[in-house]
C-alpha cells in the first residue's frame, strides 16, 4: 500500500478520501487555493500545499502546481476526486510521467469513453445495448435527415462532445429538423468547440439507472449493482438511491453484465459508472463516467464496502477485495444533496457565511464545510450529502425525513424545503417515478414562506429580551426600555418584524411569568426559555440564531426575520426594473449591450459566470441603455449595478 497520497480536490470528497486513507494508515496531502486556506480538507490532512488563486483554472486545474506539490510532498499516488482533473486523460498521463500513480483508470480508457459518438460505437461493438440512433462520422444534412426518418420521430439531437444536457434538442417532426440541427450545431460549437451531432430516438419517460463497476489490473471486473438517479433538476442530481425501486433481478443481472462488458471493452481499471436510461423494461447505454461519483455512498451502504479503500488497493496493484459471488444487496440507501441555493431566485447558488450549521447524527454526513465557513462563488455550492440506510426503502425514506428535519442551516438559502417536499411526496414514496418527476410535480419547488405562529412568537419574545434600538435619544429613560414600562398603555411594547415582503406588528405585555402577545387580532400566551417555546400550553423546541437577521429554526425550516426599527430614517429606495443588478457574485463573460442601445424586455444584456454556471441577465423592461457599469472579465459583487436604463421620457 502507498505510504502517502495527495488529494487533488477540495470540499466533501477531499475530506471523505482523507478519512479512508487515514483509517488505512496512509498519510494524506491536501492542496488548496487561496479561497480554501482555512477549509476543512486542509485542516484534516497531514500536509497541505497552496496551489494558486481561487479560480479553478489557476489552482485545482493547474497541473504544474499540483505536480509540484506531489514532488515536494513525496506523495506516491494522487486521488483526483470527482470533477476538476478526474476525467482528464492528459492529466492522468502527466501523473505517470511525473512518477506518481493516478488513482483512476488508464488514460486510454478515459479517452475511449470521453466522446459520446466514439463511446457509442465502441459499446455497440461490445454488445452493450444503445438507444436506436445515429452516431456516425458523416454530418451532412441528407445523412442526418435520412437517419432521423429511419429512427422515427420524436428524435433527440445531442452534441457528440456534449454532456449535462447541453446542446440537446427534442424534434417532434421532420419539418422541425433543419432548424433544430442548426441550433444544436451552434450550441455544440460554442459550448464544446465541436459541431458534430448524434441523433437518438427520444424516450419520453426514462429512468436514469447507473451501474457501479470496479476492475483491477489482474483482469477481474465486477459490478456493485445499480443506483437510481432519476430525481434531477436541470440535469443536476438531487436524490440518488440504491437499489433502484422496483428493479427486477433479471434486468439487474443483464444491466450488470452489460456494464462489466463495457468496462472490459475499454481495458478499464478502478472505479467507474456506466449510465443507462431505462424505459419499459429496456435499458440503453448513455455514457460512462470514468471516476468515483458523488453518489457512491449509497452503493457503499447497500454493499458494505468502502469504495475509496477499493480504489487505493486496486491502484496499488492489489486484487479486487470481493468478487461478484461475494457481493450482495443489504437493504436500501438514499442520498440527498443539500445545496446552498435560493428557491426564491430560481435556485441560483446562494453565497454567504454559514453562521449556523447543524447536521443530523442519524444520517451519514459527507461535508466539506463547518459552521463559520463560507459558500463562495468560486466552487460548487453543495453543503453536504446526507445518506440514510435501512432494511427496506420505506424505512430508509422514514429515516430520510427525520434526518432532513434535523438539518439547520443559517447564512445561506438552501434546497432543504425541496428535499423535504420530495421525501414526503406520495409519488416518490411509491417508487414509480422517472426523470420527469419534478416537471410533473412542480409544487415541490414552491415554498410557503409564511412563518408559523411559533416562529413569530419566538422571534418577538427574543426581541423583548434585547436592548432598545441604539438610536434611542435617552437610552436610560423609561421611554426607551423594552421592559414594557408605559404609562396608560398597560405596559404594552410593540415589536415590528419583516419577513420577505410582509410586515408584522406584534403587541406585547407581561402576563405573570410569561407574555401576552397579539397580532392579526389573535392573542397568545407565551414564554421562551432554554431553547424551548411555551405557547398557549404547548412546548415547542426551536433554535434561535441572532445575526443581521434573526433566524428561528422550527419544524425543520428556517424563518428569517428582519427587525424593523420604526424610528430609523428611511433608506434609499432599491433600484427596480431600470437597473440590472448582479444576482450573485461572479465574473462578467459577455456584455451584450452598449449605452444608447434600445432594448426590448427579455433581451439578453449581460452574461455572468458563477459557481460553474452561466447566467444570462435580461432586460426587465423595454427601454434605452443609459450606462453599462461593467466589462468582460470584471469580478462583481452581489447586487452590483451592471446596467442602467435611461429615465423614461
Ligand atoms: C435522453 C433522454 C431521452 N431519450 N436520450 C439528459 C442528459 C444526458 N446525460 C442524457 N439525457 C437524456 N437523454 C434519449 N434518447 C432523456 C434524457 C434526460 C435525462 C436523462 C437522465 C436524467 C435526467 C434527464 C432529464 C431530462 C432528459
């Protein structure tokens, strides 16, 4: 076994790899960018080296800096994690050239599976079933038109070099084909520098089922069953589970054999995943991911394995720890990805400091952050993965609901409400879902932000125990205290709270050892002590997190209140539709307008790149551009004013 490995990654996966290496007695070396100098993976490792500025291109994708860290640290092997350089064949080759073992497949296997058309041709030869389609070299209009007709409409056009749904177009009939081909070519060229296309029969309600495979350098290859990753949003997985609900053992065996055949066909070594789409009992190869995947823990849970340990053993030349006969499925596991993203802003990444973070001890937690850390615009905004396991799916799902209720995140917006809504949804519980789940159940995306009575009462009681506003003219006068001293008003104190667009006025007065609170014409009797609210005779546990906003965590959800000081001077009116503001911090990648331009509502004005996403900012109204306050390459802060419209004539 290696004495020391370097982890060329960050966040939860770097932490997860360090944990297993340490258990195996292998020393660990972290690398970090300037943005990560204080990150958890750096604190956990035995040694750590700076590799560059925050931008991935200059740090976690910087081959020279990473190989220099390998050299000075004396690491014998390098684990690339997922993302970044994990599926870069040139990097894997550079590792070999530098005398360090790349903990992953041979560069030739990465290359063979890298392109869609090429990998499909290889898989066809290996007898792995494909979606009926065309993935040939010829790209002329006549060939593609004839292929689409032969396949039968509806067809799906994909960019040969594509991934993540980019460049995909559904075409319902031959009349729509020329425009769709032209559009997909343009998108392929701009996104991947490659205009080649392939065409497939469009499956209307597929499930995304993938097979975990593992191979060693001695000619052994096994599969570790399937994961169902059908619950996705915009090609981003949010819930994964193993085994797939309702999976038939015959189909499982056939998919497992096909996945192993796929691995053998490219001389695979190490951990890999073969993705299929499944519809009506038939399965079709989509692509192979030549890395350890984010969702590998559900496979670990049902097979009782540690796949990072397997990766290290195989990379060190050992045989697979278990052969196919020794592998079986134990119960059911579900993983959810908790992201820092804002449901109210179309699930854009939400940046900020995690002022409060509690994750449930009842689930396996994989996280790269702790309370006090920041979610920055530089990297993926995942906060944590939660993995639950049980003897059957119903038990695992019940454990998931409990685990989600135990998550407390303050400082950034999260997708917790979405995860909870899916975990409670009957169609998810039934197991009869496909990749269209969120599209057909859009109510899971909408959140009811109305705070419950408990949260309002707790916020008001907390504020009643706080000092008076700082601007009070005479801080020691009875008029400025909040102990409910008032002449002729029965000791009444008024608290003003704002939540989202709403505003609440709560009247309060002491009542024995508790308070009498009233708002919206309803009165309550309440007391707050030791993290418990006593309200109208019922005791409710909750968490209060003071800060710029006061957050009350109750019933598994955060409610953030802004304390309104009615005596404070009015602030400047916020810019409205006549300004384009940066929704999150990021880098300007295109400026599509200039002063004096007349633009129409909805017209793209600025393209902003942040958290690995590209965002097009559009005009909120028809008008004339007065000023453009940013240029390509600028880093801008959240709410930065990017474009101003001229005042209406
Ligand atoms: C498909 C498909 C239907 N028919 N191919 C989306 C991303 C890429 N990896 C493949 N994708 C799809 N390919 C055919 N012939 C539907 C999808 C698809 C999808 C696949 C897996 C998980 C989620 C998805 C969401 C929308 C579409």
